[in-house]
C-alpha cells in the first residue's frame, strides 16, 4: 500500500532547492492526485518548469495514473483563473493591459461553445489545468515528458473551418490546441463537438507566437472517404477571419464559400459580398454562386419562384473565393 508520507518525501526531494518554498502537499489517494502549494510567486516559472520532471519521477515510483499539480498559495482561490492563458480569460473578463474587451455572452458562446458562458466552467478548467503554454520557449514535435497516454479534448467553434482546421479544448491544458486536417480522413474529421485524442506539440502561429499543436490526433467524427463539406465563412466574419482565409488558400486545391443568411444582422447580397472580397483580397478570383436561381416565366406572369425555394428562404448571398491565379469560371 502506498504511504502518503512516502509520496511527500519523494516530492520534497525531487523539487530539490525549490522544496524550501513548498508550504503544503495535498495528496488524494483515491483520485491519484498530488497538489503542491508554494509561497513565493517569483518562483512560479521554476516550479512550472520542474513539474513535468517531478511528475515523471512520481509515475515511475508509484504508477502511471498519478498526476501532479503545482499552485501558488493564492491560486487556491475558487474564483481564480490565474492558470489559464490570459488572452482567453480576457474574452470572459476583459483585460485592459492586453487591450481585450470582455465578450458578451452570445459572442462568447459563438467562439467557445454554450458551456463557456458560465464562469464555473472556466474555474473548473483553471483547477484541472496542468500543462502550461508559458513553460515552453521553443518548438517541440511533442512536448518533453509527455505522458504515454494521449490527451482527450473537444473541438470548439473558435476558428473552426470544418474539414480543414480547428481548435481543441482540453481540461488539462491551459490554452487551446490547434489542429489541422491531413490529406486523408484516416484520423477522422474536424467537426464541431467531436471528441479528439492527441499528443501535444508546440508550434508557432501566424502572428509568430507559440501555440499548442495536436499531433497524431484521432477524431471521433470519422467520415471515411466521404467528401468534407465546403469550407464556409459567414460574410460578417470575413474581416476577422482574413489571416486564416489567406492561410487556407495557400493550397491551390482549396476554395472558400462566403455566405450571408436572411437572418443575419448585416444581411448581404452576392454582389455586395463580391465587392467586399475584391477590397480585402484583390488578387483572389471570385464567383457568385447563383443557386438557387429565380424562375422567370414572364409570359406566364410567374415570378418570385425559385429552383430551390427552401434554400432561397434562408440564403441571401453566396460567393466562392479562390486562391490567387485560380480561375473561377463556371463549368
């Protein structure tokens, strides 16, 4: 039987000189969790930097199911979100220093999902986070001291281009994890709310910042050899999605469907969408998706009828955006 004092002793020895700052070691035998609390905020980077190494020692001596968490004493506050990526927390609470405005519930739901409107979800995420983006200052195919078992997360709406790229939320990771579809569907498909198993790597995003990246991922939404739906962006979101659109259209085989719906606040016609796209992407060909077409039988005085009346009721405009120098002519 594992003795609590034996575990505490190994933890103290493993943290070496940092052990002098440890104020409390809380061990949950049933859940195989170890919480280490320390007093000096200035030692946060050192504790976070050693956490994975100490956890590996714990797993080696007491079993692979054990997890280690390190906390500054003030982090035990139930309402604290100090472990999470501050940019993400800024969407929930706002951050004047980072110039991030607090999102309204509807927009927060649209970006992260319904459950993230509730602050308790963020608090729980903060409590379960044990992998921190701030610990890494270089690119890794797979992070050092990665557990043998893959992490599991859920694909959320944030920057989601179905069948192409997306982001994973994982309760054990303090930031989102970027994922991208490979040339096959062997590992499954990128679909909202799908469960994903993955290894964690570190890459660089299009702003030059570090980000977590899903490696060797497996999605529960597997469409087999079926074609993915077209990558679609709402007309109201093309400005904020510009960088992602450019990245996707670097692949000459890709195209993006820009749509506007009758219920949108800023509803637009295909002609207006085309005009805006020509401003934002002057070197990218466009093609109006003229479907459903209006039936015009003037001789029969029959107007206002469409080839597909249900679609016409919802869709106000649709335009296909192609990569540079790729034709958009109708077949």
